[in-house]
C-alpha cells in the first residue's frame, strides 16, 4: 500500500478523533488508530469500546487498498511539530512495516493488524432517526452537560436525557441538586422516544459540533446511537434504564419572583463566594424590596463578605441559601441579559429562567437550597 496525504489535514483529523481514546485500555489495540484505505479515501477510526469516532481524509497517488493500525501517541507526537507538507505513507502489506517520508526525513515503525480492532454492532430494525441542526444539538448539550451527575448508584443520571416528543426535543440533565431542562420546537417525532447519552460522547460532541454547520443525523435503538455529520461519525453505547420524571420536581408556583441582570449578579456571586466555607460553598441571598443582598462567611477563618444588588422584587422578605458553585454554574450557562429567579421558601427549590428565551427555545434551570446556619 502507498498513498500521499497533507500533513495538516491528517493531523487535524487525528486530533479530532483521538480524544475518544482512553488513558488505560483493556485491549492494547485500542491505543491505536485504525487506517482503512479504499481508493482515494482514507478512513480513520478511534475507539474505547463504548464510544467509536470515525472520520476520513482525502489521499492521492494511491497504490493498493487495505487496513492497518498505528499507535495514536506515536503518530500524533511525531506529526504535531511538522510544518504543512505532503507525507508519503509506504506500507509493506505482509510485515506491516511502515515508512512515512516527508521533505527533510522519514519515520519508520511497525504497524498492527487491523483484524483485531473491535467492530461496532449495527443498530436494530426498530432504530429511530432524528435530524437536529448542529446548532440545536450543540446548544442542548452545552447548556445541560454541567448539571449531569457522577453517581455509580444511579447511572441513568450520568448523562443527558433526550426526550423527543411530537412537538419538541427536550434535553435534560440533573445530579439531584441542580436540574437543567431546555426544549427546542424545531425537532419532533410522530410518536415519542427517548435515550440517555453518556457524558463522554456528549463531551466529544461538544468539541466536534462547532466545526460543522450541517444538520446532524442521530439514529438510535435501545442500546446504541450513531451520530453522523459531514465530517465524522460517532457510535456510542447508551445508558440503559428509566430516567426519572423530571417535570414532577419542578415547582409550578413559586410566588416570590426576582428579576435581575445576570452578569452583575454572577460577578457579585463570584466575588462573595471566595469568602464562603470551602467545604459547603454556602452563599446566602436576602431578598428585600427591589434589593438582593448576597453574603457568605467562613467562621473557621473569620472571613465574610456582603454585596447589595438592585433588582425588581416586591414579594415578602426572604433569606435562602444555595451552594455558590452551583448557582454560578447555572448563571454561566444562560445567555440572557436578564433572568427571573422564582422562589417559594428557604426549603423549596429555586427556578431560574431567562426573561427572554432564544428563538424556538425554552430554558429552565432548578437549584435545591441549602440549610442556612447564620
């Protein structure tokens, strides 16, 4: 086998798929990237068994077809410092000895047989297909991913729940303390379907989706999903199990509503939370007439901070505590200039929504309170 390829084009593709490779693999072959040459198309695959990323790059001056595997670390580290130039791959089909020739030198090493590389299973006949735009998918994943859990006892919480209904697609994530629900009415199904996307493939999509603007095709059955764009294909195993009824935990009537500018509120929280107890990160919010007082203290080190922020509020005076890092995370993942913070009492969850949702979108974030000790 022999072919020529652009060094920068190959490196870009390798870097995009190599993120799926685990630091410790049960199968040694998974430390490598699978190369499959057919005509002028070089198909590249990386996998960790659970998730598989595939992309391709155009090559020229090809001689023969075939497949082989090369150590991902060896290839990435050697190509990373090379300036843009054509590379010539020359592979001995019998011994898998590989030469890579470039302008000022060559690399020489032994590849691995491709037949030991694990193959993905095809989807079942009952597979369902949806086609959200890359922007809708990226937005849904980006807004919810931070709220997903790392809970060995409840694995269904360790990912993003895709709830596809007749009029919308809803992305949901929760760790039991915070919950994010974002719906988009540009994606729908004749019936209803759902799946739970694990955190690792969700993170991979968050990295890959900004590089494409085309619609994304998602095909899924009870066990696996295939996400296809113009530049890559991702096959991943889904989290099995029943996701909790997320709507049942969202309060329908929180009478105390605060309208406040998001960025000043976020900045004040970030400054004040520095003075909170590192173990609890407890921040206290005191709601008064058109005023919110943000405070924190650490009794162990005799430190405290307090800031006052103007807002629109005419309800009862109320003091409520939240974990500062969680509340900051929620505000960082809302794009609106102004938010509405709806509260009932110090023991019930607060609900945060933007004053104005983005087009075709409905965003809601929920945060459980903490017990105030001062």
